[in-house]
C-alpha cells in the first residue's frame, strides 16, 4: 500500500503525463521547455507591441532623442564585440580549443547556436521591418532593419553558449556566467548609446537569443537521451 502511494506521489510530481517521457527526459527537459516558452512569449509580446507602434515605442523614441548629442568613439570598442566578425573570431578560437579536447558535442552546440542565431535574426528583422532610430551616430551604416538587435542577439547566443560550455568543462562556470552577462550588457548598452537600436530592440535580441540557445540545448539533449535509451 505504501509503495502504491509513493508511486502515485512520484507520478504527480513528474513533469510529463507520459511515464516514458518522465523516465527519459524528466524535470531538466521540462524546465528547459518552460524557459523556452517564457522567452518566446515575452519576445512575441514585445514584437507585437513594436509592430503596433505601442506605448513602448514612445519610450524608445524619447530615450533615443535624449541620447542624440552624447555619442562617443570609445563606446564603439564595446559595440565591436558584438559584430558578426568579432563573434566569428571568438567562435573560431573557442572551436579550435574545444577540438583539442575532442569536445565535439560542445563544438556542435556552439556552432549551431551561432549559425542559427544569424539566420533567425535576419528572418525576424525582415518579418517585423522596423526602421532604425532617427538619431544615431553618423558613422554608422545600416543595411538591415532594427528589431531585434543583431549585435545583442549574437552576443547573447555566443557568450551564453560559451558560459555553458565552460561550466560543463571546468569549475569556472560562475565567473564565466558573470563575464558573459557583463559583455552582453555592454554590447546592448553600446547599441542604444550609439543610436543603432532602441531599448526594445536589444531586449528583443536578448530574449530571442536565449530562446535559440534553449532550442539548441533541447535538440542536443533529446538526441542524447534517445541515443542512450
């Protein structure tokens, strides 16, 4: 009787209705799915607000106008960290180091995160087609739309993935996570400061970036669990 009650309690605590899914995936995958859903819901709500020219866009334009006379060349050092070529260099170095350790799963995770984010960001920009801020650094040349920020999304994806890899491979997970957060904030702030993006653009970049990293983690986790099942 006690065994039966324990089994029922265990099933109630399990995240999935199907016991086979509970055995194979359990709470780690369930939490990843919940986080992914939260990020996508928040991004969707923000994208809808931007598309409708909601009150958020009024705040965006107000801050952009306030910053129009405060541009500094020094801030460009931070924004270059999030450029495509800057991130590509980071990914290339990290891939070479991981290859020496034969960390093929981590390499797959990093490359899929970086490449997928670039494609997803281009699709999102084309779909929403938000114009760039009116006031921006005159040295900046724009070839794409504004929402979501490509620099911020790319930085979020690459440095979040690197922090996860470092946490898996070494004991330096906490400082790596802190460093990644600082870099993401600096790049995001530099894009706003230079007038390349609105605040909602960089927030959208962070949300979509985290969502994509979670998609890649889920795909690799499910593949691994199926392989060993």
